[in-house]
C-alpha cells in the first residue's frame, strides 16, 4: 500500500521484528501516515463502518455456530435454544440478525456515495468492480444465513431463490438439483448452506483486502471529485480520518443498538418463527428488506427467464458503470443535470423496494414495470447521453481551494468532455 | 535444433493435423543456436554466452509471434494435460453436491386412494416435495376436457395428463413451475390451483392458465398397483 512511511519503531525488539516482517510499517503507512484528501465528508466514513460490520458478523457468527445444529430436525430448535438457554444467546443472535441489516444499510450508503461523487470513474474502475464483487458475496452470504434458522421464510425463500436457476434453458433443472443435493430444499441443502455461510465472510474479507489495496494505490476520491495535486490537499489518516471514522462509527453503533435492544424483530418477518413446512407455502412470501428492489425487478417481467435475467442484469450492470458514464467530471456537485437524475434514481430504487414488499398484482405490477424500465434506462441511456450533452460547472483548481472557499476556477470543461 | 527434432515436429504435424502448421516453422528456426532458453524468452532479454558477446536471443522470429517453437508446443501440451487433470479433480468436488444414493433410494411412494372422497385433494410427500392427488368431480373433468388447446400457454390435452379409465384421478407434483411454491387447491380463476407467491392460476387439469409460471404442473410417473393403490415414482 502506498503512502510515504519512514516508520521506525522505538523499541529494539520491534526494530528487530520490523527488519524481518515490516508489518508495523505497512500499518503505519496505510492507516497513520496515509494521506487522505482534506475535504472528505461523513459519507466517507462508511468504509470503516463496513469493516466493523464484517468483524461483528464474523465474531457473532462463530459464536452462534458453537450452538447451532445444521439439521432439518434440529435447526429451528437450536436457534430457539440459543435464544432461551445459551447465556447471552439472545444478544448474540439479535446482533447477528440485525447486523446483517446494518451491513446492508451501510453498503447501500457506501454505493450511493460512490454513484454521487463518481468514485467509479478512472482510475478507480477496479476498485469499483471489487466493490460490486463484495456486494454479490454479501448477498449470497445473507441469503444462505437467512436459511439457517429453518423457519417458513427460510425454507420458502431458499426454494424460490434456488428455483431462479431453473429458468436457465436446458441445464436449469439439473443445476437446481445440484444446488439442493436432492429433489427439493432439504437436509443436504441446509447443511451445505451452513458450510458456505461460514466460508463466504472470509472470502469477503479477502476481497476487502484487495479493495483497500486498490484504494491505496489510486487514492481516495473526494467530494470535489478532483485529484490530489499537492500536500496542501491532504491530511494524514491519523488523527484526522481515524477520529472522524470513530465518531461516525459510534453514531452507527447507537443506531445499531437501538434495533438490537428495542426493536430486534422489526426488520425480520414473523413467519420465520414458524418451523419450515415443505408442504405449505406462506400466503405472502417476501425476502429480507435488502433484497426487495431486486425482487421487484424479478416480478415485474412477465416471463420467468426474462425476470431472472433482469434481476441479475440489474446488479451486473453496476460493474460496467465506469464505461457507461464517460463524463470526465466526477462529482455530482459540478454536474447539474446528473445531480437531478441521481436523485430521481435514488427515489426509483426506494420505490422498487417498496413495490417488492407488495403483492404482485394490479397497479403494483404496472408500477414495478415502469420503475424497472427506468432503472435500466438510467444506466443504459441517461448516463451515456449525459456524458456527451451535459455542460459541467467549473471545478475548483484544487482540493485546498475548494475547502478554503477560494474560487480560482479551472477552465470549464467543454460540452461533451471526453 | 537438430534434424531429429525437426522430424519430430513434422511427425506431430502428421499425426495431429491441428499442429500441422508447427512443423515447417519449427524447421525454419533450426538455424538459431539451440539453447535451453530459446523460445522461453519471449521478452527481449540479453543473454551472455561463452564467447562474451551479448546476444539477444529473443530476437528470433519467435518474438514476432510468427514462429511457434517446439517449446511453445510443449507449453500448450503441458497446459492441456494440466487442465484435463484439474477438471478430473474438480468433477468429484462438484458431483458430490448432486443427490446422493440415500436421497435417490427414497424415490418412490405408495398411496392408498380409498379414503380420498370425490372433490377432495390430498397432498402426499414424494422426494421431499408435495404431490397433489385430486379426486376430480364430473364437472371438473368436463371443464378440463372441454378447454380448447389454443387457450393454453402450455398446450396439453387433459387425456395426456391422466390415465385412461382413471380420469377421476389427477396426480401432479404440487410445485409451482414458476419458482417452486406450493399452490393452493380449489382456488384461482380456473378453480384448479392458485399460487400465492406470484399469482399463477392453474385449471382442474393442473395446467397453467394465467400468471408467470411457464409450464403445467408436472405429472410424475406413477402406476396403479391395484384399483385403490398407486405407486408414485
Ligand atoms: C458477511 C457476513 C454475514 C452475514 C451478512 C450474515 C447473515 C446472516 C443472517 C441474515 C442470518 C439469519 C439470522 C436470523 O434471522 O436468525 C444468519 C444466521 C447465522 N449465521 Fe450468519 N452472517 C454472516 C457471517 C457469519 C459467519 C462468519 C458465521 C460463522 C462463522 C455465521 C454463522 C451463522 C449461524 C450459525 C446462523 C444461524 C443462527 C441464527 O439464525 O441466528 N454467520 N447470518
Ligand atoms: S412460485 Fe408460483 S407464481 Fe411464482
């Protein structure tokens, strides 16, 4: 990782160690001396918050796994046993279950931050794509975790989602059998989901390392969306970013704790406290809130294969974003039109989430179709066109100027700047 | 390169026509000093030889990408064998996920039909899934038989979904062909089944009529072992 570090530990023992494994120097250059743009706002604290969330899920998860039984006959009961008998089991489970939601709240803020400030643009394409991969792994992990308590929603969620693969022409049904290890969601499915649910968070941790490596190679973007030009534009990570990150994290923990202690089941679904019954589907099945926008897209398309493709496509599209939005100006601050479309897009995503929680009938379906179409149009039509036709506002000459309010402006980029 | 090696190259070309292109080109580089590194050094790198002169061996024709050498062939061959080996190891790791012997062994179920009253649908479990056994009324059979095929998204006559002489018994897998929910009996616009998950309507023959499901409810293979006993699977 980059950043100037002439780090030399004081104690002789650490110097001895450092000559053999320069890990303290790496930490120092990455998290102490590392120069961060001086204009970062609180939207930039969510990276740290996300690392915190991953840590929380791994620690609480390992503890849950000490008491959990991955069998069709025992899973539901073992979760109730965690809730009633295990010392502080209720706390650990509620932290884990709500932790998943907190993780997604943080990741959605983090993603929309990137969308607003153009953090996916050159030279951060790989950084962005690694982020999309982390998002996909998170979705897979959360989906499989939700199956483990083996309630009605667990079972039917697993059935519906694995059945998405049956839409693939020809091989689809075979793939579904492969995923299930049988002819329906059953013991082999539960057991392998447990194994993978344990594994994937560690894979996420691995990709996070790559993500941070790429970040420290190209440097952080910032609210002005302009490159760091001199030392005047940056401050050292510690104490500046560390303090800000810590403050934000504590606020986040308060929010998190409010859910855990006061409304631990608010984000969950009551039907998941009914043991799984393979012969009866609940009348209204919905996924966890964080999947709702994608679920709405799935149901908006009246064909099975089409719906599945639109759903996966809506996520895959994100990976291509750096090449769909070619505008040179990064930050929405200096892109008056883009800024408006950004907020429309946010509303569309929230609208899709709301529609995903409604039954798929009548006006809801029509609305889902309109918003789904808009979702794709935003990426495939609006962003490419804006890159050509929008006239960006002049950007400040440097980060220092943008902070200090000096307005010696860089020459405005010409229309269709490419 | 020795003549022997050239001949070997040509022989490979004769045996495996896809490598035919290699043979003459292997020959064409034969004038270049044989060196264990030749062909390895695709990037230009000076190499000292005994005579003390720097020679950039990579400036053979190999560098233009035109002249695959015997060594290139060996790389490709080694890589190919390695890939086959990796696939051979990967297959058991993938196949272990498929239904195992104990799951397959439970693949048939016997059901006594005598307690099922006319107009009643019972659900039995087969391979972990629900199977609907519907004892259809005259009206239901008639409705199913009278439906013109052109009204069906997945056209199939009722006669293809029941056994001859046993038209009162409709046996279908109770799994919605959309995404696998269990539809509810005697409901929906066609009074067959209705799937609450995403709104698919099936008729009294278990055929899809309306909604996102692409196909009719699946008829499993079954045989009547006696007048009142049926074996599914
Ligand atoms: C990316 C990180 C993770 C996410 C997003 C996540 C998500 C989830 C979710 C949503 C549930 C269902 C909670 C419920 O409704 O009861 C769950 C359950 C569970 N998870 Fe995780 N998890 C993560 C990491 C881990 C790890 C690392 C382990 C084990 C080492 C683990 C072990 C468990 C166990 C044993 C359960 C079942 C008990 C229960 O339902 O509370 N999880 N997880
Ligand atoms: S699963 Fe039956 S309509 Fe979707």
